[in-house]
């Protein structure tokens, strides 16, 4: 299904305002620090895992709309970019963002589909 068909089912307007500013940690102990200005999110992401076996840092930018969030991380020192989309879980005991992510990284010509990895993360506010 293309995103245009999915957008046809989206609700009009904006949901309740959520301030995502602060420090968030996922299940792998990766951390992101967010600063929100209106609908815009800026920050830093520190991944607890990388191909080199040490922490990786990246610049984070994105958007919020009510309790929805989408952000992208440009990794420092790696030819890779990761994008997350998610929603704040209102029934979690601690503020939690449930997300899906996709990462693309450099591969040899002809192997472009192998450059895309996907998964899920849950981030809790610290």
C-alpha cells in the first residue's frame, strides 16, 4: 500500500499537544535527547550498538503532531541514515514512544535493496 492510500485514512487536524523534550532511552539502552520547538524536534542520538562494537552518535531532526513523532538520525562516522516514526503510548505506566524504524547504509552497486534494514524500538522518558 502506498503512503497516499494510508493518508486517506488519517484523521484531520492535530491531536493533543505533547512536549517530547527531554531524555529518552530504548530497550538497548540507546539514548536520545530531544528539544521541541512547536512542531520541530532537534537533538542528539547515541546508539549503544554499532558495527564497530562501540557507541555511535548522530544528529537528530524531526517533527511532532499531537502525540505522533517522526525523526531522522544522520550518523557521525558512518555512511548511514535511520528514520523512526511512532506514537506516544497513553496506557504505558511510564511515558513510552512505540516506533518503527528503517535504516539505509551504503552497499555495492546492484545491492540497493540490501541497504535497507527495519525494526521497532520503544523509548521511555527518563
